């Protein structure tokens, strides 16, 4: 059997294409390495999900080699198998979108023209995108309606142009402490933005609305309210999904991909033939598969005649911070509001999406505010030391735990700014190191640009000032060059010039007539927002291009 | 069935197997991890006993967990040996033979050493896991830890333990 389309990876990059093309009547198969979990399979078991990582591969079986570069150019090599450092997010049908928090921000028009708008930065490989915000806007809008985004549009100086006046779903309910936040923003002349969420606030689209479980990010959604790729798209279309299918090689001739080879869970090899192949296994694994698919026509890796495959890996730069609200400083009403669980915080600031320090204009970013994750084991483990750094046990520990967790609560913030692409941040494969399948593992070279830290710190200081204004104590932040594994992009840059990019502007490989890459690896720069909405939107855009090809 | 029996024997082996305690290069004594842990775990967090949290069962569970690597399991066992060797060096007695005041003194002293702080921290993290685990794991049947901190678990609860 020859399928019309074979999609490798079932997350936010692959599922919109599966949804659109199968609903258009084409024969689509999706190959997914992970298991097929559905709503009824998910629970809020912290031990399983957060402490034992049940949704990511066992690192003794599957891992990465990580080379961490220092400013000197030297690097330290880590094996994920021994160090535990890994870049897995979620291995299951629907991918990591099952476990996302769903903080949905669109990229801004300037994000598509970073080089033109902000100029060259020495040591960074910044380029403009080959498409504009206007090209992607209809698909951002489509995601709001098809995947489901709830929120409320407020006017602010960086509000991007919208074709729909409002979000299709009303805001989720929020905790009373958001009023303290809004008041502090007003006093500081900031615009408090209700964070748009890919979470349905009511029953819609054949799914249940949010039931405010208090455990959203990192956990699968038991109602289907969260707009993960499986719940929102794969379960709403006729695409055939083959789970526990690890694609280890793509076969090609000089112009076309001809077959995908995959192992089932018993390590039995199978092949799939299709007219069009779409790769969407997340940036690192997509690049790895292309390198591992090298052949006589493409000796340096499939679709790699440019030599750009794997280059310019990016993450979301920034960091996080927090402040604690304690009962001693609050009225009884405020204490009650503070401890109200289940409801979201859902507030963001984009006041400094760009800013001027008097010398030059900087691209800034987004700050999301949220309560400390409710995971109780993680929270008590953070209390095992006293203020002087002494380990606690016995009665002293019990007293600290009880006071901290029953009479105070931590509000946190996350900073998102551009991770500038550099020469030493890329993906390769380590030919000598193989996983349980006997396949060379991905090798991740990590390097960050000092500019990223400078911008992140600027934003964190602003967020910290706001927390203090709200009355928080112990306000602190950490901006670092540590890459967040769940916010990874690049490695298969798209562009007009086939000698400098892997994909064309429609995310089709320059080198091959029938290979598309639709996860975040196409992104030359990442914007200063979480990526998922943009991945979804771009995948809907690619679906239209593929649809046009299939119809001709 | 035979395989299960064999497996259960191996699992039980952690708590009942013997740790050789050395002193000045000579064998001082032998002790099972269970003998030490049964006292040490409640020295670190006596509230677990009041809450009816079965820490010993949790340490057994950890030993059979597919997601806890062998090095970690060995580390848990080795730490028992180190603590007893420290007890022998200071008091010429095994940890469980010491009165409570001496055990607390010893823990205080050990926590000032790099290996000791690291090991006690590790034990405490597993104790916290047990204290706030879902009843499906069989060690915190009444959600006592959660009640103590007025903590509301998210729903739904797990239908099976992930091991």
C-alpha cells in the first residue's frame, strides 16, 4: 500500500497536517514512537509523572550525548545515560503538547525580521524569516478556533495585528491574587495581559471544558480541555496512527524519499511507502533521523547538500524567578485568596518586548506569571534546608514544612527571550554511541550568546520589581544559559537560499521533492514567546501547501 | 511463578541482605539495611510513623523500581554501611544500638560531611516521596501526609502504581 502522506511524529508539528489532509480525503499514516494514551489513561500521580518520568524514554535505553561549550571554545562531554541530562519531552501520541501548560503567545511582526529590525549581533547567526507575520496570521487565527485558545484581547503597545477581534473562548477562571497583580501593574503603568491558554474554558469542539484540576503543566489532561495535538486534532480525524513505531531511517533516491523504516516495540522492522513524507519528531530527533538516513545520494545526511543540517539549534533563553507571600503580611481575606487552589493565575507582561537602554534598541521578551507548581513532593523537597543552608530533619523539618506550605505561597515568573543562534549550538549524531535500537544517538552541542543573558536579566529585574510591589518577600531570580529541553527549535532552517538553508519557505527540503519538516526545526529564530502556537500555525500553513501539491 | 518467587527473593534481598561494617581495616560486624533503616528513617522524619506511613515498604519498592538505576540502589545500600562505620568509629556500636540522643548527635555530625549530607538528603527525598505518595503505592494508605499539609491532590487519582 502506498499512502498519500506519511507523517513521522504526532505532536504539534505533525498533527495539523494529519488533520487537514485526512479530512480532505487523503490517505494519511502517522508513525509515533511513544504509546497511545488517551484521556482515561491520565492521572495526577506525581511519583509517576514528575519523579519517575513515565512519559519519557528510560535513559539507559535512549539518551543523548551533550557537549557543553564554554566561552573559551572548550567543551565538556556528558552522556545522558550516566549524567541523567536529557532533552526528551514526551514520547506518546500527541507528543509533548499533551503535557504543555499551553501558554499561547503569537510571535510579533518584528520576530520575523529580527536581523532587519535589530541589526547584526557579533557572533550570532541571525537572519530574517522568509515569511512574514501576515503570512502566518491566518493560521494563528485558525489554531484559536480549531485547537481552541481561551483568553481576552487587551490593547498594549506590542499587541500583534489580529484578524479576529477576540479569542473564540472566554478566559479561564483565575485566582483572586490576580487582582493584586493587576493593581500593581496599574500603579506601575504596565498593561496586565491575561495569558491566552490552549485550554478550553467550556465544553466545545467535542471536548470537555477545563475542570481546574490544579495540575495542568507536566500532566496529561483528563478532560480533553487542553489543546494537545492528540485531543484536539488526531482524535478528530481519520488519519491512521501507528504507535510504538520508532522510525530509524528514511530511504531516498536522488530526488525523492521512497520509504520510512520503523521498528515496532518488539524491534521488528517495517516499511511504509508514501507519496509525501513529513518529518515532525521535534528538532533534535528530526535532525538525528536525517543524519542517520545518509545514502549515496546524500552522503552527509538526507537533505543536507547545503551542509546546514543540524546547525543553529536554538532554545528559549531567559530563566525564572519567584517571590513568596506570607500570612503575616496579609489580611484574612487575602490569606484565603492566596490559598485558593485549582484556579489559574494567567497573567503576562510584554512591556519590554523591545526596549532601549539609551545606546541601542534591544529585542526583549515576554514574562509569564504563575503560581509555583502544585507538585507537593517537589515543594516539600525545596524545604529540606533552612535559611543558613543546613539540612533539616526531625521536628525542625516538620515545623518548617507545615509553616511554609500552609501559611505561604510562591508566585513565580518565567522569562522568554531570544536564544541567539551561534556556530557552536547544533545537533549531530555520535556514530560510535548507539541506543537500544542500535541506532547512533543524537549529539547536542550547546552554546549560548552572552547577549541572551543580558536581555533575560533586564526582564527578570522588571518582574522582580513587580513582585515586590505586590508585597512578595524573598524575591529572587535566576537567568542562565541552561537550555530548556521543552523549548527547542532550529536545526533545519528554512530560507530562500538553498546553499544556506535546509528547507524552502514552505518547509519542503530544498533537495527533495516530497520531504517536508514541520516541527520547530524550521525556525531560524524563535521569537520571545513559547513556540507551540507558532509550530501549530506553521503546520496548518504547510498542510495547505501539501494539499495544493496533492491536488495537482 | 518460579520467576516471581526468584524476583521477590531478590527484591527482599536489599533489606535483608548483609552489609559488612569495617573499622580500622577490620570487619567489625554485619548488619542488614533493614535493621538500620527501620530506625534511621524515623529519626529523620518521626512524623511518618505518626501518620502510619510505611517507609520500609517504600524503600523496598524503590529497590524494584524500573526507573531507579542500579547505581542509585547501590548508593542506598552503601550509605547504610557508611553510617554504621561512622557509628562504630565514634561510639564503637552499630547505629541501631545507640540511644536516640547519640543517634541524633551522629546525624548532626554526619550532615556536616559531604557524603553524609548528600546521603541524608537522598534518604529524606525518598521519605518525602513516601509520605506524599498516592495510596495506590501502598505506603500512605490514608493520604495522611496530604491531610497534614491540607493539600488537595489533583484528580483523577492513579488507577495503578507506576513501577
